[in-house]
């Protein structure tokens, strides 16, 4: 039975014409029998009619149904219908008689694997679900129940993964470039050191077999194990040169930072071409002219003039002559200082004050000797690089008399 309270004037779109009043209210379930053929409902009030009635549903089968209600006025005009959906279930207790499960594909109701349980309306299952026959990977477990009326519950599903206790051996490796799987190459897996349980593999890759052009490419690699499962992709950027590599003929480098000229490129030619450079090379940096932070950009050059990628070497340069020592011996004075590697000679400025022009004396050694000048009391030492007559750095010493 359904108890309803309806205000007829509020039914969708039902508008009484002036002077008209409600003279019929009727209902039906699911299928419309036609206007005036529904079951009449008693009502009170006019023109606003109210219905308070218990509607019987005993003749309806269990399941989903729709209740429809409408009204008619004295002019024969019908309102729009008010609709209500509801689900009817059998009264009383309906004990559960079967509980079953299955994996992945539904075998049909009643054909799943039976599960023992206790209880009737509310059941408890403590049984073990057997899954040893399942393959290693993702599966879906589904459980459902049936009552004494033969009705089944909704399916309850959970996703699970079966993981092997021992990792299967790798059987093959597939590689391709730039996501083009149509040019993929599959080769047998070769574990490092011949150990089949190793996670490290040796792989010889032939880019030409994948028909790629020279240049920058994305290499994609995947492994397959004995059960047919494929690993995630490993990606790596590579630069492919199709022709055979020419032997290296030399090194080139330039400097940046702190006023260095990157257009000034230095070279070192090897005595004979070689596949790789392993020798030590002494480089002069005295041309940089001033103390500071620098970066050395160095790259290899082959016999075709092709250059390798650059390697960046940061460093700090200090060109100031160190340990400048002034000595006076009677009427003679001398200056001594540490050598600056790469310098061709040194300039010694002799003046009576730092702002004066003074006299410049060039010396190739790391010392300067001269008679004492009564006016001179300031000395400045400057290192000069072999190929340029530029100022590398300064060290000065004042002498008081």
C-alpha cells in the first residue's frame, strides 16, 4: 500500500479555467489505460483538490514500477501527469540460499563457484577463494548471492593482480626509434655475464636496421620475459652518425667569462690520428689578461673536420705575480717575483707615484735590478703574454727612503 497526499493545483501544468473545478482524480501503474480509465481517487476541496489515499500495490510483481496521477476539471480538461518511480520487494524474510564467485568472464547465473556461508538474511563467508590456476597479471573477482525467491544480488567485483613468486627469465629485447614500432627490432636477451637472473643485459643496437637518418633520435627499449609480459619502455636520446667514424685529428677550445673572447679558438693537432684521446695537454691561459672566473669549452675534431659535443670546464685564473720582494743593497735595489706560466716577458714601471707615467723597463727574467733613484719610490710589475702585448695583471710595491 502507498499513502499519498496530493495538492491537485500543483500538478505539472494543471491550470483551472475560471469557473471550472476538479471533478475527477485517477491513477494507474506503468501503462496508461487512457483518459478516464484509471482508478479513481477520492479528494476534497475545490478548486484546490487534495488527495489523501492508500494506493494498493498487492497485484504488482516485485521490481521497478511507475505510479501516474492526473486530474480533470468540469470542462473536461485534464492536467499533466505527476509521476513517481518505486521498487517493490516481497514482504517477509527472503533467506539467501547461494553465494558464488567467478574470475573475469561471467559463466552465467548459478554457474559460478559455490562459496560456503553462515546466516540467512545477513551472511558471513570465511571460505578460501582458489586462484592458483590464474595466469600472472590483472584479473577481476566477482561475487554475488541468490535468495529463496530466485532473485540475484548485484555483482560485487574487485580487481586483483597475480604476481609470480620468482621473476621469469627475460627472453628477448625489442628496440625502435622515435616511437615507430613498425621498424622495431627484436633480439634474444643476453644477460650480463651469462646470468639469466641478472637484471642487466648486453644489447648491440643497429640503428641502420631501423632505417633512421643521421641526427638526434629517441631510442626506446622494452624487454619480454618467459611468460610473455613486456616491461615498461626505457627511453634515451642518442645522436646517430650513419657513416663510419673518422679518427680524431686534434682538439680545439675557446674561453668564455670575465671578458674572454669566444671567437679566439685554440687548436692542438695530434701527432697521428687516433680513435680516442688519452694524452695530457698543457694549455696556456695567460692571454685572458685578468684574474677571474672562466669557462673552457673543449671539443674533438676528426679528419673530416666534424666536431664532437663540447665539454665545459670551469676554472679560476690568477695572473697577479706572487711574492714580489724588494731588496735594497747600498746604492742598488732589486725586485724578485714568482713566474707567471705562459708569459713572454715582464714590464717594470718605475715612477715617483702611482699616477705618474714613469719609465717602463722590459725584462725576460723574474727579477729587476737598478741603481737607486732618489725620486723613484713606486714600482709596478706586469706580465705580458707571448702573442699579445696586453696587460695580464699587476703587482706593485712602494719603496720609501
